[in-house]
């Protein structure tokens, strides 16, 4: 764990969470620190798969450690990130053939396990999505066999529907009273489900509002921004859908140069930012007309999604962390 001062990049503290033999292998483009840490403004929660969930304060002191158990990932490594809800830290722990998969909640202050729910879902690398609706809060999990909504307080199921029959890597997104879940390999699947559903949802259920099965990447997540849902292929072909209906606005729009993507798109100030593995960030005008506004490069490979905070863009390259702002 490394803490840097946001405005200057100066190192504040550095802690080693785990040393020793790791339980599982990792993908060549990944690392054992792929999950994104989560914070409540007081503590930071870092997850390293089988090697543990760690809680630090803002001075770098370790408060507690929890071990969710052995999680086999077909040798690809862990990527799902922790999610915070009230006094809980939530983890989606899907492994190999799904016989030992589960979702688990830990007490934020003590690290004590609060609840654990088994789930028959094969290995996944997606982060669950917490959605606060008008009637209740739902924890949406994407999966090969099932897409399931849980009560984050108890682990009780709100609803489930058939999964993607594909590797669940992309994170779900939400907007306009819908949650949109997708996967891109081996099959390309995306569906929009109305929040507040209950029970088993079949393909004809009224709560399943629309589907789209083209142009979805293997690794990068889609993004819902304003009235539109944007998805792209691993080669950067961009598709724009009307978020409420799934209507295709444009499809397969191209970038100025060929590129490959692992990072997910982000958005700000009416623009989409697509960062390629070559370190090029393509700035796309958001909205119904595809327009590439500019291209910027850090001339260093990038596999992690950019982060935006208080007018600053943070890009983690292969060898450096970059902060870009108007200052």
C-alpha cells in the first residue's frame, strides 16, 4: 500500500500488506494488487484476494486483517474491488467452477465477518454495484450463471436472472431507474433490469427492459453518462445506446488510430476519456454524435482505468503515476 499526497505526489507512507507465496497465479497484464481500494474518509480497505482484506487508517497503521478463504481464479488473479455499505465491507468472491463461490460482509471497524452467502457462480472479476433506490438498497452482482441482486445488510436475495454465459469482468452501471449489466467473452451480452424487481426473472419478465448483444469488450466496462450508455470493443469501436430504451444511437464508431484497451472509459465535462494500452487517451464528445475532440499520450503503457477527483485526472502507467489538471 502506497499513500501519496494528491497535489504534489509526495510519498506519505508505504506499507507491505503481505509477503510470501501467493495462492494463485495472475494474468500477465494484471498484478496481485489489481482490486481498487475503497475508503470511507477515515479508513482505507485494500483487497488482495486469498491473501486477505486489509484495513488501514490514513496514517498507514494497519487496523485489522481478514482472510475470506482460498479463492481460485483459473490462474488469472483477483480483480473484484471491495464495496462499502454503512458499517460493512462487501466482497464478491467467485472462484473456478462455482462450487465454493460466495459473497461476504465484514464489519468495517473490527473486520469481523457479519454474513456470508454461498452462490453457484463460476469465477468472476467484476466488482458488485451498490444502488440506492427509492424503496431499498440493492447490491447487484454480475455472473456467468446468474445475475443476482442482494440486500447488502443481510445477504438475502432480492432477485435473480440468467447470467451472461460469459466471463463476468465488466462492472454493472446504473441510471434512469435501471441497472445495466454486461459481459464480452465468449458471448457478448448486455441487459437492463428495472430496480425493485423480486424473485426469479425470466426472459419475458417486465423488469427486463432491454438487451443488446454486440460490440462489448472482454475487459473494459461500459459507462452510462447522461442519457446514453456507451460500450466499446477491446479495439475501441464505440457504440452509443439510449440508456432508457436500448435504442442504438450509433454503432461501431472508430478512433483515429488502431488501439487495444484494457482500461475502462471515464467521463467528465461532457466528454468521454478512452485510454489505450499504448498510453493514448482519446477524448470523445459525449452525446448522440460521435466526434473525437483530441488525443493525448503519456507514451507509457496503461492497463488501469483513470480516476477523476476534484479537477484532477490520475493515470497509472506501467512505471509512473501521472496527475493531470488545469493548474
